[in-house]
C-alpha cells in the first residue's frame, strides 16, 4: 500500500474553528465535523467531558503537514534538554573535583 493512500488522523486546516480536532476526526471517520462538534458540546454540558476530550485530541493529534503531535514535540525537547544537561553536569562535576585544592600535610 502506498503511504499517500493510508488514512491518518490529523488536525486539519480546512474547516478548522479552534484547533482542527473536530474537522480532523470528521475527515478521518468520513462524517460531518459538525456532528463531532455537537457531540462534544453535549458532552460538555452533561459532565464537562467534551472540553477534556477536545484538549486531549489537540495535544495528541499531529497537525496537518506535521509528523509529530504537540506532546511528542514537548517530550523530544525535554529529552534533548535533559541529556545535554546531564552531560554538562557530569563534566562540571569532574571539573570541580579536579579543581579542588589538595589538603596540605
């Protein structure tokens, strides 16, 4: 199967009202995005779950034209930051041990 023919769940730019979650899910499922919006509005009115579901979709669904979601981008940045910080800290620690004055006898 060609990669162009594989259906992917993405936040879309066409039909976007806030972040494109409903239009992306609608395109993926082949239904009108307004039905998704109505469902989320009803879920928000009866228990508040609609806002949470929408926020999770926004964080986990990649934007159209992107391969990674917001959460994946944040995790990658944090991992890169922590790996460079741990290397700097380790090197700084060894430098500190070498620079300490030696006790006199």
